[in-house]
């Protein structure tokens, strides 16, 4: 077989292999084997020195031709295989965007948080600031500064958990009154604040008592604040919370830190005052304690009681939520039963 014939045969054989190659790795292997440094074509070209001067250019150009033809064919096949590989990958990795997705469970804010935020909004709308207090509080602020000195009999109603003799879990949010008053700069305007949070008492838990519950404290101090301001403010609050037809009534009461003190009732939102199971047939629902800030409390906080006066109130979000949603047991708020919590999805 002449050299030319050998090369011709090699060309056909290699072209067939290229055609048969089904992946890029195999194709590269063919390229290395035929066109590489140790491949047959390189060998032919290397052996040229042994040929006659007349044969050399013929064989040389023939060998080059074949090398170019094979290189071209390799390149063409490579392109085809690359496109195939890409199409295959595209087919395999395709996602069907029309498939329905997985439902992500969305949580809900606790019903008490919702009530507290709703009331905060109402007060912020009336120019109040929202203040945070401490759940672990000093006897000094929780009792003494609220006009409840040591051994005051009214402390009996608010027994609590003591960390030391002087440090306790606060029994009400009223200590925030004292903490806010002593910091307030009246040259910048009146003091109007609400302060929501948890409070604690040594109670035996039952359907209407929990050792932990919530309050929202309210406090307004300015010159010439009257009980009329207190009544008007609470009326607005109750109408926004329970409906525009709500009325309130004040009954005399007693708190050491307010004088006079009142218990505030709201006309029943369910029966409108006719009498029903929600208002226990009275037409009225007892909703909060309030009063005019006692001069002793003002003075102890460094406020001139001859110049300034104010009102304060304490609301119970737990009770409001129970009334509004017909929850019969306060403990439901604290059991963290997801079936209970999820009933209050809010908007
Ligand atoms: N701190 C009182 C309580 O817990 C409620 C209250 C607050 C009453 C402010 C009057 C004024 O019972």
C-alpha cells in the first residue's frame, strides 16, 4: 500500500469514527489519537525526510489536506455534540412553572398583641407616646411611688413574686407612671403616655384569673386636666374599640394613687344595654380602673401638684379580648395551643 493509500484509508476510518462518536469525551479521544503528536499523520509527515525530492511535496500536501479535512470534521461533529448536550440539559432541567407550589404556613400575631396594638394606635392618634416599662420592678416604683408605702393594707390585693425584698415582678403597669413622670420635661409640653405590658400577681389561676396577664397604663399630666378630660378620652377609646354607640359610666372606687378614683363601665356592646349573658344582665361591662393622679404621686415624682394635675387609667387587654371574642377562659391566651391562636388571624 502506498503512503497515499494508507492516508486515504486512515481518513475514511477516522471519518467513520467521528460520525459514530456520541459524546465529547470520545470525540476528543479520536482527535488526540489521529491528529496528536503520536498519531499516524504526524508520523507520515515526520517520515517525509526519507522520500524523494519529487514525492515529498505531493505526499506533504496530501497529508496536510487529510489533516485539515479531519480537523474540520472533528470541529463540525463537536458542534453537533455540544448542541445535543445542551438540549439534553435543557430538557432535563426544565421546571414546570404551572405546577402549584407548596403552601407556606403563615403565622399570626397573638390576639393580645393585636388588641394592644389596636389600642396603641388609638392613643397615638390622640398624641400619646408609647412607653416600655420593666417586668422586673423595684418595690420603690411598683408600690412606694404609687402611694403604697410598706405595710399599706392595699398591698394585700397585689401580692406578687419577690426576687428580693426590694425587687419583684410588677403587679401593675402603674410604676411606669412614676418612671415617666420623673423624667418628663414640662417645658416641652404636657405628658401623655400609654404603656402596655405583662403584670404578675400571686393568684390562683382559674377561668378569670391568671398569675400573669396584661395591662395598658395611661397617664396624662398638664395644667388644668380635669375628670371631664378623663371621661371624654375613655369614651373615645371605648367607642373605637366597641362601636360608636358605646356609652361609659363612672362609679366611685379606690386606688391609693388616684383621688378621686373610679371604676369605668361601658354599655354592653352585645345587647346595647338591654341585658344579656355578656354583661350578666346588667347592660354594663366593667372595663377599667382610673382616676385623677393623687397629689402625693405627683409630688414624689417632682411635679408641682398646685400647678399640674392629671388622670391615669389601667386597662386589661386580656379582659377586652375575652369580651370581644367570647373567650371563656383567660388561660387559653397562655397555653399556646395553635388551634386557639390561629382563630385570630386578623386582617
Ligand atoms: N393599677 C391599677 C390596678 O392594677 C389600675 C389603675 C391604673 C387604676 C391607673 C387607676 C389608675 O388595679
